[in-house]
C-alpha cells in the first residue's frame, strides 16, 4: 500500500514521506498503555477571515500580518520576504518583517519530554503595542467614533474591549488532565486563568506554549481572564518552579501581571451607576487608601465620607474621599431601611446600632452630614456635634458589627500623612519591646475569668466605668439567680402536691387538706413577697431583665433582703442543687445576696472573678502589663531576668466578635502568641442553634480552633492551648465518662492492679489522664493542619498561681521564638547569600 500511494504522488522532495494504515489489533492483552490519537476539534483551531475593503479605516491602518507556514528543510528555513506584504500596508506603515522564534511545537504521546521543539517564523507588520491574540472567534473592526459614542462621559477615551472567555468543549471528570485525559487526583495541576482547564506537569508546557500572556491555553490567548482567578495572577505555582528556571518564572509572572488583556476591565465596574474609564480606575487604585479586592460589579461610593460598598449592601471599607468618580450616590444605595441618612444615603441596621452605641441620638427621620475626618452634624446645620472616629468604643464596635473603620492614612493630605508617619514611628520606637498575646475561646471557655484574673494578678486597675458596669452585671445576675429559685418553688410545690395525693390515696384515714396546708405553709410566701416573685418571673420571661437596672437596685433592695430571711425561700435554697438551670457560681453570690442587693455595694476582687457575663466592648478588651519578678527569676541568667521596659499586651477576643470565618482575625496579625482557651468540662455539654440543632461544645471548640489555626494572618504564629477548669474536670469525670463526646470515643485508660502500692508510680488520677488525652488530640489536629508544634498548659481560672504559670509559659514561648529567629538570621547572613527554601 505505501508503494501504491507513493507512485501517485508528484516527484517532489517536499512529499517524500512514508504512509501506513492502522489495522485492528487482535493479539493477547498488553501490559502497557497504548498511545492514543485524540480527535481534532475544528472549533478550537484559530482561523482568520478576509476583511472587506469597505470595513477598513481610511487612515492609520495598523494590522498584524501572519505569513503562510512554509515547510523548512534540514539546513535552511524559507522566510517570506517583506515584499510579499500588501503594498498599501507596506507603503503606509513602513512595515518591516521580523522573525519570531516561537515555541509552539507538538509531539506525539510517546514523547515524555517537557521541552518544546520546532519554531515558527511569523512576520508582523510594524504596530505599536501589539497584543498577541489567537481566537476562534472573528473580532469585528470598530471605528474610533463608535467606541467613543459608547460612553460620552469618559472624555472620548475608549477602554480596550476584549472578548469573553471561551467555553470548554467538554466537561471532564475531577482529576483528569484536559490534554492527556489521564487521571491522577493527587498530582498538582496548572489551571488556565481564562477557561479553567487543568494540565498535568507533562502537558502544561505543550498546552500553554511560551505563556506570553501568562498561564493561558494557546487558544485562550487574547481573552479576558476569569475574575474568580484574578487572585492567582503573579503567584507562581510549585509546578512551574519545578519545570522552569527562576528567571523564566519571573518573566511569565511579569507578563501575566502587565499584559493589557489581563488588566481589570474598567467598563465592567460601575460606581454610583456609572461605568468607570481607565483614568478613573487608575485614580481609584492609586489613591492613598484604595478599595481592596475590587472586581467587576456595581459599587456605591460616598464621596464626602469615603464609605465604600457593594451595591445593595452595607459599607465594607472607607477609602479616600472626594474622588471624582461615578454619579451622585442614591438614597437606597446600601438598601437601608432605618430612615436615618448619612450624606443622602439611608444607612443599614448595623450602622444604626453603631451610632446608637456611640451615643449619637438617631430618633425619627434624622439626616447627618459626615466629613472625611469623621465630623458629623445635622444636615443644614452649621454646628459640628463631634467626631465619630474619636469615640473610644467605635473601633471595637465596628469590628464586632463587621463595619469598616478608617485607616491611619485615610483621607489625609501628604503633609498630614508625613506627620502621622512620624508619630507612628515614634510610638513604635517607644513600644518596640511590647509583645502582644491574643486570648481567644468559645463561650463559657473561661477567657473572661482568665483576663480578669490577669488584671488583678498584675495590678492593672479597673476603670470607674468598668467598675460600674461590673456592679450592674453582678446585681442583674443576682436577680436572675433569685428568679430561677422562685421558678423552682412552683415546681417543688407541684411535685409535693402530687406526692401527697398519692399518699392520701394509700391512706384513706388521713385528711388530705391538712397535709396540703402544712406543705403550703413550708413553701408559701407572704403576699408582698408573692407579688414580687410573680413580677420577677414575668420580667425574666419577657426578656426585659436588663432594662430594669440599675433602677431595680434602688426599688427592690429591701425586698431582696426580706426574701432572703424568709423561711420558705431558705427551704427552696437548700434544694438548689436540683435546679439544673442554676449555674455553679450562683452559690457564691446567693450567699452574699443581702450585701450585693444594697445601693452602696462595691464589688470585691473575688466578686469580679466569679461574675458571669462581664464583657468589655462587645467581647473585645485589652490590658498592658509586665511580669513581676518572681523567686524563679533569681536563678536565671541576667539575659533572662525580668526587664522593666519589657511589657506585654493581653488582648481578649470573644468568638462572636471574629465574624464569619474569623475574617476579623486580620486585625491581630501583629500578635506574637495566640492563647486558645478550651474548657475541659465541655465534652458532655451541648448547645442549640436557632434551628434547634444540638452541637457538642467540645466539637465546636475544635472547629473554631481549626479555623483560627489555618487563618492566613496567623500562619506563622505560635499557639498555646490553655485547657481550663481542671478543678471541675476532677469532680465531673467520675460521674460522666469522657467517651460521651464522639471525638473521644477511643479514650480507654489502663489502670494498675495495685494502685496503692508504693512501687506503682505510673498510675495518675483519671482527670490527669483525661487532660493529657485531650491535649494530645488538639496537638494532632494542629500538627496535621500546620505541621508545627502546639504548646499546652493546664489552668484553673479562679486560681491566681495557675493563671500566672500559664502566662509565664507563654512569655517563654515568645522568648524562644525571638531567639530562634535571631539564630536563623545569623546563620542566613553568615552562610548564604540567598534565603533557604528548605523547610
């Protein structure tokens, strides 16, 4: 057959090739893969059409000319001379032919090399700022007048319009390479930033060619990138670093970031219902405080105050003010429904909460005028009521409500920025020895008690506002504890009556009325106390207990004292252990009920430690302290002794203040150590969400720990796990086994047969074993997520020595990290001129 075909071919060296036909294989099964020839998709082959003469512009014609592909011999290449160009093009533009050595080569499936072969000689007409484009669509030619007429508000400067991304011709299963169709789910793949096709290490260079526009398929060159992959621009993958040299990777990333077609399209960004021009987009991105992560879409912008947000949503950032972009802001830009306006925009509910918590009255249809520095006044009034950003609680409230807060350099002139930088630098010099400790934990984990204990331990005084707030919280909790006891009285009365009825039915000779009268005498209250009991239970049921303080202290303090002395209430108090709703700390405050209910009550240090619900600024509080010199410091070297100038800042953050997916952790990226607190008694406790779903508290603590440990802002921070409430674990674990939590199902400690033997030293208590087991569980989770070591400490929040020991352990961890960093820097500077990439 080959000889027959060759006999019909012309006698030309160019057609001296061998031909063969494939036949179906019918032999035994093969133990290796057979090379496959993939079908050709004609739609993916770039083609060009001849432009009609009428559609060509009259002047300044600048077109790229691609010469026909000519077969090259072994020694010389046949190049098309420049004279083959269209005479009109050559005469008008002075076209000069240039040879481009490309890398668009292909090989069969048996070639496992990752290098590209062949070269193509392509001649171009001289054109300023050429953009390579391979497209399977015909791009229409448009006159400059047509582009200018699309948006007359942009001073006649048209923005470059690039075609949409192509759609993948077929959908592949997960893990398959889009070129070789081989599946390896665990191998890394390079993704095309346009169409999303994935290629393995053997196919990526063949599929993407020389990457003149970055990591794009050859057929995707000239198309806009997928906006969901914009964050990948300029960030090389490990695959490229392995396949190419550092210089080649840098060149590809540079082309990917600077290529015109990869830039953010301004015509797809709308600010106050107006599309941006290229000049406006550059102005927006180069201002002192630009928007973060801007993407194609609709945004609203308050030019006077600098508030910025997505259309129909609350503000997400405060950028530089007074930028001439977009139209005037609409009243419903943020979709608010509060009847309160700021600079003609109706604010959202979260903003209204922030204003009210900051002490700004927003009654009725209030219109405010806010300037870039935060000065606010009623619209139409020439009287500044104050500065919003100068209020102490606003910053913490904004973090808790997921609202933006202006940066230090926002809305400042160049001179103000320089002065501000000088102040910041001088402050940084003064606080160069400040180490920050971040204390985080779930609800009821004990972070509040640890923070209060640290304040008392290191002589950090409470402010007058804090003392007054603590006093109100303690008195409110006392009324709540009394209300729980009074509710329990009704339950005890019903149970007692049912029991007496059963006894009366068994003893017909006994009078049931006398028994009921006796029981009623034991648990009944006087009419005045009965009225107070009904009122308090009703207030608690309506959820208005917080609203009656501090007025309730003045009105009902004498009733609390009278109630405490009543015999019926004392009978109820003796059965308080039967009321599961009554917290453990209630015993401490009920024993001091008369003293606490008085108007002149001042909380003691123990009262503050035992108090529940004491939070500062929506769960965020901080304190600065230094460790006092202890007896152990006398035996340390001089370099490790306590330095008076070395201070620490303990920042306590409640889990609810971190926002969704802990997004507000980026505010604490400068901390030196993360203290994560877990209650050891939560393994058999549950909580219900608004949907009624019950979740184990220990599993919830693990989920929050995983989210914090993997947060990008804390990726290189050390973690100290504080396992709190060890004293309560010792009491609880004897009655409630640790295996009630599904995470601890394999807890099965081995005990010695002779626990009281003098030779048995390896038989610790059950609570001690449980502590080490839980610590090991968290260490395994942390190691699997970060590959680093987790430090663990045991603590009891109400014991000062325990908290002091845990915090001093944290101090040593910070010292170790500083010393390790110093050693690593010395080794790097003395042994190598390039940073090491080894782990």
